[in-house]
């Protein structure tokens, strides 16, 4: 089926350009960030001969740098690559400065606590294994009796089966 030609009285809606393959947010982000613009050809200002020597020297250096940039990449690819690389370097540096020290302190604290827990468990295991087996059996029986008593005390005595009165 052929598409109908657009109505001359109606403006044609512009379709948005695809940002990347569907399901790939990294490519979408990269296309949003990457926007190279063409570099304009540098020009010498008209009143160069009227400037004092420091301004004239600075203007000549500026012109030569812009001319070199235009010669290297007139499409603006190099400028955009440097801009994105510097932005990424700043973001990663700030993240590293703000995140790495607290994570390092947390891991150091975790390491010292794990050493303390290990030592405590070793001491408890040594103490329990040194006891005679009869003491361990009596302690286990005492704990079981206390758990059964607690279970019976917390159970409601008035608990009945919901259909008991229908018999």
C-alpha cells in the first residue's frame, strides 16, 4: 500500500532521528553527548597593526592555534573528542576522589571486624571442645526444656479449631 502524499496545507511533522539501537542506553547516551560542530576558518582581525605588541602577539598565537585546529579537523571531530574526553576525565576523577576513600575505610573496618569475629569464634570453639561431653549434653537438654516451656507459655490456651462447634 502506498503512502498518501502530504496535504499541502498541513506542515509535515519531523521524525526524530534514532538515537541508537533499541535496548542500548549506552549508545543513546553517547549520541546525545557527541555533537561535533564544524570549525570555522580563522580570520585575522582588521586592526592587527593598531594593537600594542602584547595584544598583537596574543592575537597571532590565537590565529595560529585556530589555523592548526582547522587544518587538523575542519569537521570538529578533534575538538569534540577532546571535550568529551576531558568531561569524562573530570567525572571519573571526582567520582574517584569522593568514592574511593570511604570505600577503603569501610573495607579496612570490615577487615578488622572480621579478624575480631574470627578470634572470638576460635576462643568459643576451643572452650566448648574442652568441656566434657556430659556437660554439653546436660546444657543441650536444659535449653530444649526451656524452649518447650516458652513455646507452651506463649501459646493461647483458648485456641480452638474453627469448626469444632459444628460436631
